[in-house]
C-alpha cells in the first residue's frame, strides 16, 4: 500500500511538471492552430537560462522562473515576427508550419549545442536531493516543489484566462476567431500575446525541469511525443484537459516505471499516442482548423 | 440630411479569386431598416463583409460619417460604430451566455458599466438570464441567434449588420428574430439586413436594396421594391402582388 | 447538307491540327527531358574509382558514397512525402532496420550486406506496411507527430534489446581488401541502390499507381471518390519508401563496420531526407538527388569551416527554415514553374 501511495505521489508530482510543459503548447495551438514542435526545445532553452543563473549568479532555479519566462517570451515575440506572422497569411498554413516548427526545433537544439555542448546538465539546489518522509513514503522535495509550483502556475493562468479581459479575448479567439475580431478583438495581437505567453510558460517549465530531469540539447525529441500525447489526450487547446492528460499518463508511467522497468515509463506516453491514433482516426487535433 | 453610410461602386472578392462584388453601391439612412435581397451568389454577404473589413476592397469606397473605412480591420471598424453579426451564430460555444454577452462589450473599458449593461440585456431577454451560466453551444438555434443579436445591443453601435438571422430556424422562430430586429431598430440603431426570404425581409424593412451579379440593381423604399413588377418576377418568386 | 458537310471537314481538320500539336508537344517534352543525363552521371561515377590508380581519393569516394546513400533514401522518402504528400520524420527507423537486419546476418552468418540488402529492404518494407496501416489513417500534423513517436519508440526498443547489442551496438567484421580498395564494394553497391531508387521512383511516378498517389496528395477525398483505394495506395507507398531507405541502411552498416542506435535512429537523418527532398523539389525525380548533393556539400562546408556537429544541426535547421519560408517548391519546382528548368535537371 505504501508503495502504491509512493508511486502515486511521484507520478502526480511529475505529472504536474509535464502539465506545465504541455500547457503552453496547448495554448498556442488553441489560438493559432500551430502545432509547435519547437516548444519542447524552447523548454530546454529555458532550462539552460536557469542553469546559467544558478551556476554563475547562484540564483535559486525556482526564482529563475521569472527571468527565464521573460527571456522566452521575448524570444517568442521575435520568432513570431520573423517566422509565423508571414506564415499565418499563407494558404498552406497548417502543413508548412509544422515543418517550420520542426526546423526551428533543430535550430534551437543546434544553437544550444554550440553554446553549451552536449554535456548532460542539471541544476542542483539543496532541495533537489532532499526528501520528506511520511511513514514509509518518501517524497523528494525537488519533484514535490516542481509539481506543486507547476499546478499553481497553471491555476493562475486558468484564472487569468477565465476572468481577465485579455483572457476573455484569448478564449474568444480560440473558440471563434472571426467572431472575436468582429467584437473588437485585434486577433493578430492576441496571437502574438498568446505565443509569447505560451513560451513564457515554456521558460518557467524549463526552470523546474532543470532540477527534475537532467537535460542536454537533444533532450527535446523525446518530449515532443510525450507532450503531444498529454495535450492530445486532454483535448488540444484546453489547458484543463492538458492537466488531466498529464496527471493520468504520468501516474500510469510511474507505475510502469516501477513495476516493469524505468526505460519503459517514457514508452507509456509514446504508446498512448498510438492508441489515440487508433481510436481517433479523425486525427489527433479533432476538428479541422477554421478556414481563414 | 447626410447619409450615415455610403458605399460607392465597390469591387471585392476572396483572396486572389474573382471579384464577387463589381460595382455595388449602397446608401444607408440613419435609424432605418434596410434589407438587401438577391439570389444566391449575388454578393449580399460579401457586401456586408467588405463593409466590416473582413474582405479587402479592391475598388470603390466605404464612407461612414464622412470617414473612409477602406483598409481598416474589423476590430477597428467595430470601434467606429459598425457591428456585424455573421451568418450561422457568431458565438463562442464554450463560453457561457454571460461570458458571450460580456464579449459583446469587449470594447468597453469600464468593467462596472459592462456588468450593468449585461444585466440590462438579461432583463430584456429573460431566456438569456435563465441560461446565463450555461455554455452558449448547448442552446437551441433560435436561442443562439437571440444571443448573437442581443449581444450587439451592449455597445449600441450606429449600424448593425445582420447576415441572414433567420437561416436554419423554424418559421415560428423566424418571426421572433424579426421582432428582436425591430427592437434593435426602435433603440435608434440603423439596421442593414441580408435576407434570403426576400418577402419577409422587405415587409419588415423601411428600404429595400436589390443586388445581383455583384452590383446594385435597385435601391428604394421597401413598399416600392415590393410593388415593382420586374423585381417581383425575378427576385420575389414571381408572386403577383395581391 | 452542305453546311453539315462543311462542319465535318472543319471538325476533322481541327482534330488533325490537335493531333499535330500534341505530337509536337510530346516531342518537345521528350527533348526537354534529359533522361540521358543521369545515365552519364552514373557512368562517370562508375569510372571514378579509377582515380585510385593515381593517388588516394578515398575521401572523395566516401563523399560520393555518402551522397549516393542519401540520394537513394531521399528518393525513397519522396515516394511517400513527395508524391503522396505524407511528410514522415520517422524514416530513420527504416534506415536502422535495414542496417541492423543486414548487420546481424553479417555478424552471425558472415553473409555480406551486398547480398542481403534486398532482404533488409524487404523487412523494412514489411514493417513500414504495418506501421502505415496505423499511422496513415491521419494526415498533416497528426501524421508528422506519429512519425516522430515511431522513431522514439524504435530508439527505446533498440537501446534495450540485448540481442542486437543494446545502446552499445555491435561491431561488424571488416572486409579483407587493402585500404585503397576496401571502400569499393560499398561504393558500387550504394551507387546501384541510388540508381535503382531513382529509376524506380521515375517508374512509379509515371505509372497508374503514381497517378493515384499524386491524386491523394492533391485531394484525398476526391481521389477516393474517383475509385482509388487510397488506403492501400498510401500504405504501399509507405512500404516502398521504407524499402529503399532500408537497403541504403543495410550497406551503410557494413561500410561503417558497426551498428549503434544513436547513429542509425537519429532524427537528423530523417530531417535530412525531408530537407533534401524539399530543397531539390518535392515530388520531382531529380529533386531528391540534387538536394542530397547540396545538403551533403553544405554539411561538409559547415563541418570543415566550423568544426562542430552542433553547428551542423544549427545549420541544417536554419537552412530548412529558409527553404520552407522562401523556397517551398525547391529548385526543380521553382525553375519548372517559371519555365526555366534546364534540361539537365528535368528527369521526370
């Protein structure tokens, strides 16, 4: 019984982090219908920003979430202006943009490789190697903090989307772009803001990831199918769905990892993606994007 | 008296496609209901879309209160005072009715004032108050159309453009939509209506505009349009005036 | 009566004129197509090893072999990605399967990949067929992501399968030829595979099957309502493309003399196939070959000038962004559209 509770807690904590990693992806897809394959690579970039702050300035990785989010948001605006603003007007939007984001992911990976080499890195604040004990159950502080902070942050974003004026505009644009525009929403501006917000979430996630996983520039490839499975399971574009998808799959993965073998836990996510393909032949992303 | 909105000889179409509108013109008088009729593909919806900025105008002008609107985005044109309710429910299906109404006042900066107006609308449309916390997508077609039309009253624009508000609704409910339109008009809002059901549209309007092949064929008081034998023959189903 | 008669004569005159015009067009397109050029190229490359008598050109031969392997794989990829419009980022899986099938046979039974390459291709094709049955149900972004997932799954399986050496891989026996000639068997084998791939993709493009594939790329629903068994066509295209990639992998493994998942199951390999096909011209015959030549040259320049393989990844990514944004039709496609395609590059 203690073992099961143990696995459950670890799975949920990790699931929280994965939910944060996926939420930005989901947000960007919702508003812009872009499947951003570069999102995971940009999370890795956020982890490196955090790594720099931790190693050279001694800033706690959790505090580094703020600068990391800001840096990635700025990167987001630049990327949007350079690549997607032009693309958003072209006809073959969906097909081309996926390949573009793939190429972007490669570029980010290569750039990180040039800057930081391929060495595996991890930030090591004191709590990353510490744990709470409740009876026989041990809870690593690092994962617990990361999970709780992730879920809190997502809750904050959800509240922002639910109650703020900008949040109304983002949700409205997600659901019916044309109608939003006709009610006075500058949808192009909303797209930029959402993209920047999505990448800010990637940056924040990167900070937490930096002490939960070890990372290196090519790490993002395994995160692509992992995050896709989570986001797709939860219904692309819905942040609450992403959280549920992340928690469910991550708990399953935790059980698989303990009872079958650590290498198979990531496999859970990949196989989930194939199962979804089998049961949802209409595609991972549900209805077709609205026509422009 | 100056005209509120003046559309002169505009040419417009989708993307690089052929021109759907080719030499359409329109004069809109303040406070009146104008009904645009014409066969399928005549360019009726295209005309509304070009006015509200969803389509770029290739030639000609849209002048509103003496100001040229060509090239402005839909959100900018809304702020000038022209509101467009597109065909087939312009709602946010996964937002509640209340949230949909609040979106109707997105351009208002004062949140207190917005709440007050949303409350006012719900007073006038009890069905919306009843369903206030329900997702808009779960309501019936007529209720959704009611919401889409009522929502425009939150900002009370100068002109409301309705694209086939009766589309896909049961005949009994269609009359309700015209009643709501009358209610909007009685507020002093100018209405520009596109209607497939030409007879019904014209009978509920002050002015009629006949559009075909992308150009304006006739503009005049609705009774005159209804009485014109050629228009009767070609566009009103050939019915002789009784 | 006279009027009718007049009409008939004029009609037959029109038919005659049309026939003459068509003939002229056909002749013109025959003239503008340079099917002889790939053959000349092949002959030159076949004779190239004679250089070894005059000095050490091992590096040059290596580059040609490397380019030929990519030309073969990109041409194979093009059958699915170019003709059919399903962009796969998982084709490195078939490169790995080919390499491992032939490599394992070589390691256990001593039979060279030069003999077993078709078998390796066949096994890659069978697996491709099975995978295609699942993943080709979806298109666009969904298909692309499923192909990445496929690669990740294969990587985990290969890394953890002790029988094939796991993550450490396997060392393969080397051949007994002296250094200046030891590359030659693989050189010729890869040249043959590349030639066969290009020729096969040409034949496929001009067959009824290829027409069906192109119809699928244009509008799958219309293709289906026109009576094309789209599902079978797509899956077959997937299998065929896996076949050529698998064969190239088979020879590549023995040439390298070792097998390791992190060399074969690399997303960079998949990315190269996509980039080469798009840069050269997706859906054309010469495109993937031209793309392979350019990208291999570019990689050499990046590595030679800048040293690190990370630069290579960055360079590949940036070039791909630029090509997608400003040159989506590729070299052959863009030139053909503006009617300036030199005959040498028109192999269609």
